[in-house]
C-alpha cells in the first residue's frame, strides 16, 4: 500500500487475503491521499481487520476521501471484543465514550456511517460534474472571445457600438482577472485548481470541436425508442446519425443497464477525467 500510486485505478478488491490490523494504517493512508487514490469501489471482506480497524478506515474516508461510491467490510472479525487492545487507534474523546456498546451495535453504526458517506460522495460527484460542464459552456463564450485579437486594441466603452450598431457588453470591457473571478461564482463546488483547468481549456481555440461531422458513421450510439414520443405507423425510427438526425441528443441510448452506452456520455466522461472534475476536490 505505501508504494501504490494508481490514480487511474477505480476498483480495488482485497478480500480474503489475510489482512490484519497491521494493514489498517496503510489502507487508511492510501484512502486519505487524493493524489494516489481515485477509487470508486473498495471491497475488503473476509479479513481480520477487527472492528476498531474498520472504524479507523471509515474515519479516513470521512476526512479525506470523496471518490468512493461502494465499500464492503463484511466478515472482518467484527464480533466478540469490539475494541481489541492490539490495535492503536486515534479515536477522538467523543468516540471513546461509546466503547461500552456491543459489537453488533457498533457495526450497525459503521454501516450507517458508510451509507451516509456513499450518499455524500455521490451527491458531491454529481454537483461537481454538473458545475464543470456548465462552467465550460459559459467560459468558452467569454474567454475565447476575450483572447481573439484584441490585445493591441483599447478596451471598448460599455456604450460604444460595433459595426452592426449594437452596444458592447460592459462585461467584455472588464479585466480578465475580474472575468475569472465572476465566472468562479458560477461553480462554487469546484476547487480553484479545477476552475483554472477549465478556464485554460475554454480559452484555447485548439480545443474547439471540428465544424464538420466525421465522415465515418458511428455505430456505437443507437437511440432508445422507448424514450421517444409515439411515432406514426408510416414513419420508421431512424437509427443512423446524421446532421438532420444527431441521434441520442438527450443522452438516452438503446439497451438495458448500459448495454449500449451513449458516445456523447463517453466524451463527457473523458473530458471530466482530463479536467480532474470527476470527483469533488476540497480546497
């Protein structure tokens, strides 16, 4: 565990491999490291961590881990003595007051805590991804326009008119620092590093998608007919995508349980991973 540095690893199963309480500090330290650990699933069943060790790991998840969405710690010698003296834990005074509770009750409390942490991480993940995508849309318009050939021109007056006769936006005349500060308010759940990565991406013309669609037909994205309005008997549901029928524009594709995933959804997931916005990142 001390040598494990795998930010691309999403699922780790270390069940029934004879882990003891000596492994707990190393597991907890790995889960506390946002640079090394981006796990979505952790299964650690059938070992000998003990109830004290499991509680130590749960506290590590609560303090520093915002990526885990599924955790399992069953059959880890949780019954009997709830607090074996062989393991040195760093319990707070408030938790020490509950040491007289039965092991069954303490394990129920651990399960409740794990469920709460999973819900917390899932909610923060959804908010982070949504705000990142929304911030990209607005930043693309504002920052890309600001970086196009206006460096040698004086700032436009808010009441000045362009060639078409329309009045310029007061926002466009602001310094770039103020623009970024205002844009940051649109994504309060993102960290400063996450917002900066999105700003850099949005301000570069090299990251713009191609104007013309690919000439090769995409066969990995088929619209789900069950999600479409009722069609007349004379009309056939179009399968292949084109300019007139982009297909899966709402992100709903045919298949059950992600049997066929949407290509647009894959592109969004890759972009969020590249920007480091697939999980909540505290300051």
